[in-house]
C-alpha cells in the first residue's frame, strides 16, 4: 500500500466528519508517511464548514472538533497551489471523463504531483474522479 497519498476534499471530509464510517480510509490517512493536497481542498473544506454551520445540522461542539482535526491534517499535508500550470492541465486532463471543474483541478494537481512524487496514490471517495484517474 502506498504511503504517499494525494487527498481530495471528499476523502478528508469523509474521514474526519464521519469518523468511524470509513475505518480503512481513516487508517490509511493516519498511517501515511506523507500527504499531498491542493489549495482547493482547504477552500472546499472551509466552505463545507460554513454550510454546516448555516444549516445548524451539526452541533457547534462537533464542528469545532472536526475543524481542529482538519487543521491538524492540513498541517501534515504538502499543499499544492492552484498555479497557472495546474489550471492549464485541468483544462485538458482526462478529456473523455465527465469531470466537474473542481474535480479536474484535483486531478490535474494529482497528475503534476505524481511526476515529482513517484508512487503517489490518489485517495478520493468520488467515483468520477477515481475513474478518471485510473484512465490516465
């Protein structure tokens, strides 16, 4: 099993907001030697917390605990910025896959990071993103 992982936002939120529902995912993230993510993940996670607070669907105590867990995870991650190279790659990556824009940005970041970090493995809970990554 790879010990250098690229985390998309869906995987992070599943592992940290739904603790105990995905033990294998949680174990892989917890035991990874190195973690990589996109700046996009930071933004998407922050927006998810804002939505949850606005909906009052989760207690503030639970949200505060989850936010601390996410912040601790970001501290472990090498964060790749949304550069012109990433955006250019996202415009053409996996042209036959039905990817949404944000997923294309994650996939492009993963592809570029994998060139620098051989063995980097994508960790996602999004089927479209996973299928697109397998096809390239």
